[in-house]
C-alpha cells in the first residue's frame, strides 16, 4: 500500500525527512498567513491563523482553534460533493494550521470586468456547495479563485458552517451581491444576475426562496425599523399600516426601543 | 471669507456650529437631552429641541462674531434619525434660509460623521468605521459614494450597549458606564458569548440576549459588561480588518459616539498597526452628534459647487442610508477645531 504514495522525495543531507517544508509567504489575509510549502514533496499551501493582539487571548484561542478545525472539515465535505475547492491534506488545530493542495489562479475581484460568463460558473459552484450542506459565510469576490482553465475555486472556509438553512444560504448570496456592488458598482446588477442564473440551474427548486431571503436579510440590515415594524407593532398600528397608513414617526423604532415597545 | 452654519438634530443632541472657508471652527454649540429615566422618547426629545434650538443657534452665530446675513450657507442633517427630532432642525433651517435668503444644503448625518473624522485626520481616502447608537457601518468611498463594506445585520453596537444598560438598570447613555464596569471586570475573565461575524458583517442580537441571560443567572455585572464589550468590539475589529484587506485602503478612521470608547479605539489601533495602516480616532468632542460635522459637509458641498436645495423641497428622511447620498464633493482640507 505504501507504494501508492510513490517514492519519497530526497531530503536534506542530514538524512532526516521533513514531513512539512515551509516556504515563502505568498499571501497575507485578514486572519491568516498563506505559505507555499511541500508536504512529503507535494506542492501545498499552508494556511496558518495568526493571533490577533486586539482581542482577549481566550477568545482568540477559541476562535482560531475552532475555525481551523471547522474549515478542514468543511473543505473535505465540499470536496467530496464535487465542489472545486483546495483539497485539505493535513489539519492541525493546536497549531492553527491547514495544509491544502495548491491552486494557481487569480482572485475573482480582479477579473470581474470580463467575468459575465464566469459568474455563472461561480453560481454553479455555490449551488453545489449549498446542496452538499455547507455554507461559506464569507462568500465575497475575494474568496473565489479563478484558475487558468477558468474554473472558479471557492477558498477560505474560515467562517463557513454545516447548514442547510435558508438564512445562511441567503447570507452567502447577499455577501456576493454586496461585494460585487462594492467592487464594480456599474456592473454589479448584471454580474449578480449571471451568478444567480448558474445558481438557480444547479440548485433547482427552492433557489428563488434563497434569493428572496437574501433580499429580506439585506432589508433587515438597512434599518432596525423595518424589522421591528413587523415584529413589535401593536395590532392597531399593524392594521393601520395594512390600510396604507404611513408611519412618519417610524424612526422611533430604530433607536431606544429595542426591547420595550411602549413608546407609541 | 465665507462661513457656514451647521444644524444637527437627528437624535438626542441639538447642535449648531459655524465653520469658515479655511476650515476653522468658530463656534460649536450643543444641547443634549438626557431622559429622566429609561431610553429616548422621540417626542420628548423633539420637545427639548424645540425649546433649546433658538438659543443654541443664536449663541453659535454670536460666538463666531457674525450676523446671520453674513452666512454663505446652512447645512442641516435631514436623516437618518428620529423623525420628530429631524423635523425641528429641518423646519428651522428652512425658516432661516428663507428669511435671510441663504442657500441650504441637505446633509446626510451618517456621511457627516464619517466626513468630519476624515477632515480632522488629514487622510485623503480612509476606511471609515462608523459606530453609534443607530449605526454600525464600515464604509469606504468608491465611485462617488460611501459604500458599505460591512455593517450590522440587526441592531447597532451603541444600541446593543444602551439596551443592555437599560435592562440591567443603568441610566442612559449606557456606553460610558459599561466601559467603566468593563475595566474592573476584565480581571474576572471572559464569558463565552455568541460571536457572530458573517463575512464583513456583524450581528449583535444573539449577543444581547446571551449577555442579559448571563446577568440574570447571577453573573457579576462587571464581568458581563467586560465580556459583552470585548466580544462586540472584537467582532467589529475583525469585520473592519477584513474590509481593510478587501478594499486595500491604507488608513482607518473611527467615527460616531461609540468611537469615544477607549477600548474600542485600542482594538482599532491594533488592526491598523498589523496592516501598516495609519489610524485616526475622531476626537472625543467630535465623536458624538454635533453641528460642526454638518457645517463641514455644507462647506465641502458649497466649495465644490454642489447645488443647494430649495427650502420647500427640504424634508426629513428618517431612514436615509449612508450610501443613498452622492458624495462627489469631497475636499482635502485640514479642519481645525481648537
């Protein structure tokens, strides 16, 4: 069985075998550093979560450990479902390290200008991911890598989770929409609609529900008011509103009345 | 020399300030409503504003040594904010504008917070972290507007702190009291509270519920305050860090009332340092709502040739968002407030 791994590559003259060789830093993200490396001679990327001096050390350890563990698990799950992701090769939560296969490509953020057809494939990949029971949690144009063949790879599952929830899936769509809007305001609408076309084709039934929910989440974040209205409005105002009445003092709800609705 | 009057009345503070063309703040008057108990009641706040507004505006103009007819323009915050409060400032500026024939500029309150911090910092194009009672926005200027790169998906961080404070029996405003409690609570250790960052966005409602539950089940208030503040700010810091990396900006400014919290700024300094970005925290005096920031935007608009609005078309917009307003008029001028 050992032979299936091939011949072990040659190593330093002292005769020791390096299990993992760490090379140069290739990228530095918001929470982790990426290094080039070799694992038993195979080219890999080493992702290591760095400590954040700004937060409580206990919180820092908890977040880094859990995210490393979780990311490895999710990558494996996505890969098994046929989503294009870097393959997780070695996961070591105590050192906050993930070793994964190397993908060469450009960040989607840098190719969005000419990416109309590409966006459809991005939608297909996200749909596959969602169908596998995984949500990404940070699905922006910075977290899609496009390789030379034009295949989009989804990377960085650090904020992902196992979920089939409408809410979490909606957040993925919303984050992509918002990051397109932020990066390419004039093209965003078209790019998102191409993206959703691919998503819908692959996801099938229920994709419109996900889109609708993402719209709801966006609206909810706009102002606390809009959400509070539906939830906290006293009955007589609900019917007043239903009859077309406008609540010009509506902003009352966005400050100072989170838990006590008696101010009307 | 031209002078602008800025009028602020979106929430608890009624403010008026005079700013000169050279960026010198000549006066900065304000009167903040403090509720006798509980949270802000919009109608009560509006009543307060109505009673103090004339004297606040009068003393701002007088301290600047001007006559109203010498004003080059008026800026007024027309949203976002509490409807009844907004109406006070908007109605007054309509009146002053019409009486003296002075142009009036509608100013987006959220944009003003971010702009005054930028003008004070001297940075040309920073990432702005705007944290207050009604807003938690991480924004950067792109293609003629402030674009939202991260925000709260439910309640604002100031609202989180105030709501928690009110529920545990602390007087409004709760933020400074929680900050103080947190200092003594840090030695007690961090409670495991929900930490929710979704991409560059944050969510605080689960944190509020969990913190209140912890307090009600007998946990010491100092410890809960520390854990609440620490968790909430770490979430914003992480979201801001992501936005910084995503946008590639090279400087950060903090703005809004919560930016008066020293622990918050400490975290943001650390984020900036780690990425080699310059950092500027809005000075305490300019962190909360004030007329100076409204005057700053009016000045920028006028200097850049942006059109004033007809007084009869000037209406309050309680739900205005920071990215609703076109910002094609930014100038680079170092504001002097001393």
